[in-house]
């Protein structure tokens, strides 16, 4: 059985959520962690974890979704961080991809959420795009655990995050032909530091890139990892599930 440690399920992206959840479970995925990004998606996470046995939640505020962010959201986060089946604060982090990025605001919101994670001893699920050094520098000031979801950095940086106590999230990008960085990471790091995540509905693995992604594609990612590491896919499933359980379901 598998765990998808990072996905997004909203009514905006999927027309038939009950059917989607059924397909995910039938694919061999026993648990999924649905991540919030803003207040609307966080509220949907709270609904989903009550409705479906396999759904667990992470709530948090994404660095590119801060235009309407209000400081009262920190209080909301604290009020719900210990809700049943909320297993992490996420998706949080830094994203400097766009030219008009307010880096200072992103860093302030990121640090405040890390402060809350520290206060309540919760793991964090980290988004990092074009901001890997600042992400590392900030995380190095905390004693937290969690994951770098859909990791896209170098082997050297992956090893540094592992030293801090983080797991490396492997997603569908590892199936892409031009994904040299993540393949190098997979080749050179032991399975005990990996977890699986889809980032669905985004980053659909080959050969289904034209389709909307889903947690049901987790076995495809596991199969690619097994191929790269020349090992058995059942071993990948077992170890990555144990890693996810240790990090998020302790």
C-alpha cells in the first residue's frame, strides 16, 4: 500500500470527488494528505477529512496565495492545528518564481507558520521554488521535521535538508525525460529519506501528462523510483509508506 503525502482536492479541480477517492483507494493508496493553500482550500480540507477515511489534512498558507492574507489567519491556523486528522502545517514555504514577488512578506508568513509548528510540535510540508537557499537558511533556525514536497533542487541541497531532519518528496517529475536533478537525487540517496507525493492535480507523471493528475498515479512514481534504483517496487512502497507513517502519522 502507498501514501500520497501531498495532493490538492478541491471542487474547482474535480467534478466527482467521491469517484476520485474510490479510484485512489482501488489503486493501492491507503492514505492521502490533502494540503490547503489559502483559506478557501483549507476549509475544504477540514470538510474532506471528516468525509473520507483515507483523507488526512495539512493546513497552511502558500507563498503565492498571500494577496488577501490577513494576520487573523494565524489565529485560525492555531485554532485548527490539532483538529482530528490534521497531520501537518502545509503547504507553506517560499516561491520567488515571479518577478513581482514580495519576498519579505513571504518570509514573514513562512516564519510565523513555522513558529506555530514549533509550538504545537507539528511537521511541516514545504513548498520551495527558485528560493532554495533562503528556504534552507530559514528552516535551519528551527528544529522541525517534515518534507520538501516535489523536491526540485540539487543532490547537494537534498543532503543538507536531510541533515536538518526532512524527508524528500518525490513526485511525477521523476518520470519526465529532462528531469536530471531529481533522478540524480534518487540514484544517490537511500530510500529511507524519500516519500511519495503527486501535487495533484498538477505534475501528472508520464505517460499521462495531458491528463489531470490524481493520487491514483502514486504507483507510477514508485515504479519509476524502483527502476532508477534498480530495486523492487514493493520495497519502494514499503519503505516510503513507513517513512510517511513515521513523519506524519506518529
